[in-house]
C-alpha cells in the first residue's frame, strides 16, 4: 500500500464512509421525507427520466419540493375537481400539448435551502407511477417541470426472510418516496440539458428497438446496451440469472470496453494520445449517463478514465488504485451502496480478476486461450460466490461454461443491437437487417439457458450464509493469495518441483472445497414455524430435521405471491424440496401462490423442479364436496407427476418426534361452507403444540369444540382463524385452547378491517401474546436449547426474544 498512496487514501476514506453508514446518519433519508409517507401531497419537480413498463408509465422526479406541513389527505375527494381546474387553467394560459405556464412550478425553481418547508430536494428523487385514470393531455418528457398529486409512501421494506428489500434498493439510488396513482396537475416544457437530451434519446432508442426487434428481444437488448430493464419480463430475467449470464444485462466493464475502447482505437489513428483520450473519455461519460448511471457503469467509467489518464501521461495504469477511486466516487454520493448486491458483485468481479486470478494462474498454469478463459470464469465464480449466495440464495455450477459461449459473442450483440436501434430511428426495415445477428444470438442464449436448466444440479439452492462464514471464506482466499505472493521459487530437481506444485495444488483445492462446504452448510432447526407475511392471506412454513412442509400459500392482495414472498423465503432458508404442501380450503387467499408454483413447475432430466422448489405431495382438504380451485390444483399437480391426496379428520403424519394430526374437516359433519370446513392441523413436538385453523370460524368452531373440547389441552401457539375476523376464535374456542401466543395473518390496511377489535379484546382478556404479520412482518417461532424463541422481521421494536 505504501507504493500506492492514492489507493491507500481511497481505501481509508471508503472505510470511514462504511463506518459512517453503520453508526451515523450518512446516506439516511431526512426525517421530513419519512414523515411524508402515507400522506397525499402536491409535489413540484423536474422529470429526470421516464420509463414505460407493463404496469404503465413511471417517472423519476428530481429537484422536487413540497410543503411537509401541508396534509392534503382531507382533500382527496376533490382530486377530480383539481384535474378539471387544471384543464381550465390550460385554456386560460393558451398552452399546447398539455404544458401550462409557470404558475406553481416557479415555486420549485425559486425554492432553496434543503430541509426547510417547501425546499428543493436536490439530493433525493421521487418515483411516481402515473394513474391510468388521469385525463391530462400530453406526455411528460425528461427535463419537463411537472406538478403531481398523489399519496406518497416510503419504498416497501422487506417483511419476510429472503424478500427483495425495495427500500434499501431505492434509498441506495437516492429515491426517497414513491407516489402511486399520481395525477398530473401541471406540466411545462423545461429548458434543454445534456442529461434530459440523453434520457430522451434513451427512450427513443428503446422504442426504436421495440419496432425493430419485437417486444421480448427489444427488452433484452435494451437492458444489454442501454441499461433499461424496465420492460424486461421477470421470466427472462430469471432465465438469464439461472443460466449464470445475468451480468450481461447490466452495463459494466464488458460494455464500456466494447463501446468506449472501440472509440478510443478509432480516434487513436489520429496519432494523438490526448485527442483520442478526450474523445473516448467524453463518450464514456455520456454513455454512462445514457445508460442510467448504475453502480457497475460508474465503476467501469471511472476505471476507464484512470486508464486513459495513464495512457496520456505515459504511465502504467494501477488497477487497485482505479478500483479504490471508483468505489470512493460511488460511496461518497451514496454510502448505502455498500449493502447493494450490484455494487458488491461489480467490485467483487474486478477484485477477483486483479487479486485472485494471478494466484489461480500460479496454482493451475494453463497455456491455451480456452483454458485461460475457463480458469478466469471459474475464478470469478469462486470470488463472488459468497455475495451471490447472500443475495440470491442459489448458485449456478455451469455458469463458467455458459460464459465461455456467451461472452465472446457480446461484441457482435452490442454492435448489431446498437446499429439496429440507431438505424430504426430512420428506417425500421434497415434496422431489422442490421439487428439480425443480434436477434439470432439472443435466441442462442435463450436456447442455451433452457438446455442448461434441464441438466442435473443446474441450480443449487444454498440458503443465505451467516456473516461469519463469509468472513472466514474471504479470509481463506486472502491467506492463499498472501502465501503464494510470499512464496519464493525453490531450486531443486524438476520432479521435486512438480511434487511440491502438486501438493500445493491439492492443498489449495481441499481448502477451497472445505470453505465452499462451510459456506453452504445449513443448520436445520429442531422445529421452526414461520408465518410469512403474504398480505391478506396465509402462508406457513413448517420445518423439522425430518420433515418440511408448507401450510397454505396464497394472497388476495399481493400479485405473484409465490415468487416474491414464499419461494424467496424457502430459498433463504436453503430449502430445495418440500415433503408436502397442505391446502386448508380453496379460497384464493390460501391457494394463489400454490397455483402459481404449480403453473411454473418445470421438470429437469432427474424429475426435479428446474430452478425451483421440488414438491413431493399436495395434500388437499377432504370436506366431502367438490371445490373448483382444489380440483384445479390437483389437475395441475398430476401434470407434473406430483402425488395429490385428500386428507380428512383422523389422518396423521409422523416424522421423528413430530406428529401432525388432522382434526378437520370430516365429511360426516360438513357445513357446506369452505371457511367453516377448513383443514385444521394440530402439531405436537415434545411439549410444544400448535394449532393451524385455516379460515375456521362460526359454526365450524362450535362443531370443533363439541367434537374435541374434552380432549384438547392447552396449546402453545394458535394460528387465528380467518385472518382475525370478528366471527373467528370465539370465547368458547379460546377457553378450550388457552393459547400462550396467537398469530394473525392479514394484510396492512386491508379492506375487511382484519383483525377485528372484538377479537383483539378477547385475546388480550386472556393475556395471550398477539403477533400480527401486518405489523410484525413474518413471524418465526422455533425451539432452541429447550426454549421457544421468537423473531419478527418487520417490527421496529422487540424483533426477537423468548415466547
């Protein structure tokens, strides 16, 4: 480090920023922005970028302002009148294309002093989703000044283990508030700027690519060349991720090298280092702005600029110094990137190439280009393995081979894609001809990913490793590099040198294998029950050392609840196989996620679910009458050779010390109401017991008490029926069970008013500990050293403790 003072200084400042982000307020959202959450506000600001997604148009607003003391919620009912007033204002000012005169928008330009009422928020942005019902004419473009009204909220925070944390993602990118169903009140054309022009060019190129390539290919090539992933379908993103080539969808060194280095080499023919460096440097900065200034793009551009400087000065470029400077530039603007997967993976890749690859080449010397490429690809996977496992909970063993086929084709993909998009601005027919190579290569990539998914072990679900395991893993890699760096070449006969090299190679391989196994080792609990926050619905994960199952999995308030809430939690815990899924009854808020899972089920050559969770049995409630949704689940399961069985009162499942007993339904005393005939399961494990009641309520509870009242003793944990409705978990039912704790699974601000106040009063009267997924997020209860432990995933206080 003493030979690299700039690198040492940048690393020191980076550490200071990291410590500040941990213990200080650096990068945190100001209080007045947090207090704006949940309020309907009028916001003035400038459109930074505009994206068209499957759900509509979303705008990023910068330099925005609002009055923190002005709560317009009481005037929500008059929003339509405001829109009408706006149309009148439009006529009075004689504007065109829906753009009004300055009016209130001048407040934004005149405001100053961040943090004060009505002040301009220059550091933070607002994300606005335009309402489909807005009647405002004209479309906002980057650079325009706009006045919006809508309810502002903070980005959604992860409430489940493994759930994507939108709040951390957007905060790192300086987006503090989200306005859903925003109405445009005023719109005025802004003065031209470089960033606005580039954002407009990006939108025009994206539209051109859609006309040239078609919708799906355009979404992929826009992500590759322009960094615009707003139109990228989730299934395509997942396909590339499971194929191990998702990195090509993010603008990084690969893209900067292909585009900017090409400009540099062309300009270099002039003979001037300075001229070629200035031209390619300006182009690199503009390309970074064009592609959205992602962390990986900024890192690549900073490193490229440092390299250009070294070329112009006739010096050797020091890559550790350029990496440290790039990290410092990014973290100075947003320290929260230290917890962002894109930042960690981007810098993890370049550090692996700089520090770990030379060590790997010493241990495994190869001479052929193919061998060197394969070694580099394998080393990259080893170097970034902990980060991949930490954020995605799975790895793709075949990724090095996939990258051998994909990366050499990227220059053609980039050149053909950009040429087709640019030509499409003038002539879509000409653009189609130029884009043909890119189109066929993308089809090849898709085919390779689909074939790879069929292979055994294409995706290995590892779970989220603990921090100490990650530290130990990287400590081992650092030790290997240090030993090889200090190791001096010893003299001796050739056979002795070869023997020492072989011993070193075996030792390093064994150490790496042990580190990987430690990283992926999963501690299976004696018993753990996780009540997932699925919104308005039920999703309960039950784990023991011998049995893993899911009890219900659905939501009436959340879309794609399996992908975003349930599957991610299973992968977080390292679960790749479910012994069973129990379905209490056929209502959508108990079955939608299971239906989604079965519809996306794809078997590989070994009969396992490729890239997903393998299911052994689907167990449906046997209430004595047909249910359309349950029949649909059964039919879908049988398509994939999954056993679908019926379970009624009296059925039992035993696994080790655990017993799961079905107490309801029974065809003999069926009420004909799906809720009251829900499957009720009683879990017993040593002295612990839990009752899962589905949507049991009313007459179903009364019949349950009549049938089991004398045989049921106190239960440790109760899953409250029907999401806490007033007609569930009545006095008589509670007097029989006397639960120590009760979990209510319901959605935030649900339209049913769950949980009912009278239910909460009944539980409080009996001093039962109340846990709610709408307030606490997912709730995990597990046994540890004879104690019952509790963890809440989205509660500000009392996040864990004993039950």
